[in-house]
């Protein structure tokens, strides 16, 4: 915020003028005024920060030249490079930008490459994607995390197809599509439609904060708004898509969070943070953007029961899982891992011992499926398998995993639990389903447990 002018405090200029009026000697005895601060120290309110015209021209030219030579060869770039010759090609490019940008949000490029290739093989256009089921989409997405984004991609594709099959051609219209936010709309519009609009992600925030020594909190809404404004100043009118990708590429490859390669940087001569380090030995370019305390992770606990139902009447647990079925329950359509299938799980408020966890699981199985674990003659075994910690962005989830093996028995959902959906799947189906990393891990732990138990028995 700008400070109001303080009318009561005399400025240096006032003092000098008044002193001059009194005697020349008094003026001469006054201490020498401080030299004008250097430009990189003068930055005050973020609203006042601007790129000068010559800076914009230099940054655009240097970055585009560098990007033309140094851009990484990535599968989505092979689709989006070159001039589109018709509307269908523009839409194919828009679709590739959309899918890649959604996948890249908070996931490393190297991880995304194989997912992107698989996705585009299966659904090369928005029309193909619109025909997919959520199960198929989750299957391809499995392991990327943030499953809501996959669901939104599917819902967005359906919207685009229902509206005629063409992507909206401007940022404002793109934003009406499910799952397309400000960043993704900017990326699609600038890369596929050549609209001169900026994009701002973590890389862009870092690069601009360093170029302009912005010390305001980078998580603050006002700061982000101003970074968008500055990115808008910089974006090249003729090659907006390339320019936006160049800034992000610079942030991803050279202007990295902890060890930027300033000596190879194409915009080092326009970088205030680097300039500052040359005048102040205690300054580091990594002082920008300002580090802010991470949001404290919440600790959650969950008792997970892998319920295996033996199809054979022998009642022996097979390591291969052939002849077994597993009970899966669908998560609610809102919230964490919305709509995904998982093994029956009970949330615990606090860290709990085995007895407490089993009590919670017993209640759940009884109330949901009418299964009385203590009375049923169908229980073959019940074993504690182990613990797994799954990290979400703000949640640290401790999963306590158990294996409960039942003889062939149909579980029936209790009438008053009408909202819960469940199914049985065999091991083969389980292997190809779109399951979250946590569920996949629980299953693998159960497999390992069964293998180690079987080798103990056979000794
Ligand atoms: S000179 Fe260094 S800090 Fe500045 S933009 Fe380039 S890599 Fe980043």
C-alpha cells in the first residue's frame, strides 16, 4: 500500500531550503545528503513496478532467441509447433496444450511424458476423449495424483463436444469450460490461438520476482495479480505462445529455485537480483521470490482393510490371487480422491492402536455390509500387514493395512447405506484399474505379506 504523505515531517529539501534562508554557514555544516539509492533498492510497492520499454524489448528478443535454440524436445511440443493450416489442426494443438498443461500442474516433466503419450494414443482428439468413461480416464491417469483434474478433463471434453466440438478461441470463453482456469486458458490461447495473453505459474513468478527483485509474499493474491500484470507487459505480441513457454522453460531449466545458472542466462543483463548481488555481497538471487512458511501438513489416519473373498470352497489363501475377488468401495464424488475405488477404509481421528482400529473396521463392515467379523464362520484369516504413509500436498495420511480373508460369501450393502457403491473385482481387473497410489501400495503390501507368509509355511 502506498503511504500517505506526512505533512508534518520536513523533507531534506525543506531543511536545506530553510537552512539556506538562515545562514550560508549553517547550510554548509549540514551533513552531506545520502546518495540516491540504486534502482534495485528503490522498489517499493509492487503496484508501482513496471518493465521499461527497452527492458521489454531486450527480454523478448533474448528469451525467444534462447528458446529457439534451447527448448527441450517434449512430445506435446511436437504437436503444437509449426503453423496450423486449418481449424481442425488448431483444435488438435489446443487439445494437446490442454492435456499437457493439466498433467504438468505440480508434476515433473519427466513423469508426465509417458502419461501424455499414453493419453494421446488412446484419445488423440477432444472427440475421442469425450467418448471415454471415468473409469478409463482414471486408469490412464493412475499415479499422477490430483484425480479431480482428470475428471475435469473428461467433463470439459464433453462440454466442448456438446458445444459443437471446437475449442472456444479466447481466454474468456475458454474459462467457461470445466477445469480450465486462468493459467490453462492463457496457455491454450497464447500457444494454440496466438492470443497475446500471459501465463503465470511458479516458474514465471520466480523469474519475474528475480528480474524485478520483488520481495512481496509470492503467495499473496495481490502479488500474484501484479505478476500477471508484469507478465502481460512482457508477452510478445507476435509469438505469445513461444514467449510464454520460454519464460517457463527458463524457470524450469536455468532460473531454478535453489541453484540458478545465471552465467548461462539469456536475460542476466536485465536481472535486478543478479545486479544486486554485484553490489551487495550478502545478497543472493535466491532471496527472490521471498520464502514463505509452508502450510503445516495435517496428519490423518486411516484403517484400510483389504477384503479378499475366496471363490473356492477350500478356504485356502492363494498367493496368485486366482480364484479370489477383492471388495472395492467407491469414494464420495466430492473431496479427496473423489469418485475413485479403494479398499474399505475407515478414517480415524487420531493415531490408534490395533484394537481400536479393528473396532472401527468391525463397526464399518457390520453397518455397511452386515458382516459380523466375530460371529461369521466365513472368516479364514485376519492379519495386520503394515503401515504406509502417503503424502498429499497438505495431508500426511498414515494408512494401517490389514488383510481380511473370507470364504465365498456375498456381502450385501445395508439398505440405509444407499449412497455407498461397491463391487468385487478379480486380481486381473485390479491390476488394470485406475487406482490411487495409496490403494496400489496397500495391494502390493498385501501381496508381499502373502508371499512372505507362504515361504515361512513351506520351510
Ligand atoms: S540471471 Fe539468474 S536469477 Fe536472474 S533470471 Fe537469470 S537465472 Fe534467474
